[in-house]
């Protein structure tokens, strides 16, 4: 039969700087069937290191404003609408409040279907942002939430109609995230004494991620484990000062950001995830796939993660780890 023309899908970000959402976009694009889909990325602000990486791989990346420029301005709506029309984009996917707002308006002008991906809980949004969200909610063709908790919030707070809401959980590559074959060797590879217990947290350094509670708990633990904090962000300095004041600084390693977190998961004995807010908590799923026992905050999305296969996956991972140990 006649060969189908691949459908153009555009992923809209403020920037393709290093981040979990941007990494997710690259993972999805790499897995798309090129005979069915023609993916591209649009950056509203600047390219970022992952944008450069995408370009090197041959992925089309468009940048609408000059690097270093401030927040996007209203003209970007028109420029984005023109880009959607010129490139005959069949579907636009947005990932944050800014890309939802600008992308939603541009998609309306261009007549392009838009899918909004809800990734996190926005803390006490400004009334202006709420009004924009509610105004766009009924014009979005689909809203994909990464947890039922986020879907419920989108319906309740932003008035997203139930018939356009979908829950698609974040996925984990269980081939890449598999139990360690030799935890002692994994510790040695990171320069950690194999006889030491290692507690690991993987998250942005931000107040909402709750690393300070982990440091406070560390100060009270009699077993004196090593603690590895893997991430990046504005709280780095404050956390460092807190570790000093609690007397645990010599046992705490700030080890991020790291593109590949698996070596750290393989070297850890316990995963701690003390977040105050999460969309789903993908890092928790990755730890479970590596057979790591975990302590996590009792918040709705993390309870949901535990109920959507985390415990089963953890049991499988531990059984798999025992098999590895027998082989070893």
C-alpha cells in the first residue's frame, strides 16, 4: 500500500537544559517509530545542553528566542503559532505552566491539537495562573497526568473535563534499572568503603524535596551510615550548612548532578525519599527496580506509586538479586 507520511509531533519546553522532564522527552522521542512519527522539540527560551545533544542525534530543535533573553513575551505566541503552521505539526505536547499557556494559545491560533502533560503539583498558584489554567482547560484536547492524584487535582483546581483526562504513569527501563550484581564492588567504584552502609537520595536540591529531614534523621542514627545526595539546585548551599551544623558533614557527599544514577543505586543500601510534594516520584520507582528498600514520605502520589506495582516490582527485584548472588 501507499506509505504513510510520518505525523509531526512537537514537544514544547522553555529550555532543554538538564532536567528530568527534558530527559523524559528525549527518551520518548528515541523510542518513537520514525515511519509513523516525525518528532521535533521547540525551546521558547534557549537551547540548553540536552537541546544540543538532541541536535547532534539529528532531532529537529527550534529555538524561538535568543539565548540569555528574559521570560518569553506575547510575541512568542504568534511566532509559535506560525511555526506550528509552517511545519504542519499534527500534535503539540506541553510540559509546564509556561509551555501550557503559550503553547495552548499558539495551538488555538494554528488549529493544532494540544496535549498537556501534568508532571507536578504547583504550590499555591497565583490567581492569574489559576485563571489562565481554567481558561485553557476546556480547549486542551487531552491532559495526561502522571498519577491519579495529579489528575484529580487538575479536575478539581483547574476544571479539566474528565473526558479529556488520562493517567499515564512514568515508566522505568527495567533493563537499565536492575539489581546490583555486586554492591561492594559498586561502592568501591564510587570510592566508598564497602563496609559502610550507604543511604541515598536522588532529587533536585529544593525545599520541596525535603533533604533537610534526611540530614536531621542522619544526625540521630546510631549506625552512622554514609549519605549520598545526588542532584542539583538552589538548596545546595543551605543543605551543606545544615550538614555542618548537625555534625554530619563528614558523612554526607553531594554527588550530583549525574546523568547515570544506576551506579549510585547499585552502591546504596537504602533509598530515602522525603519529598513534601511529588507528581509520582519516578526516582522511587527506579530505586525499586534496582531492588533497593526505600523510606518515603506519606503523600498521595508516593502512596499511589507504591500501589501501582512498586511493591511487586520490588519483590521481583529482590528475588532477581538473590538469583544474581547464587550465580556469583
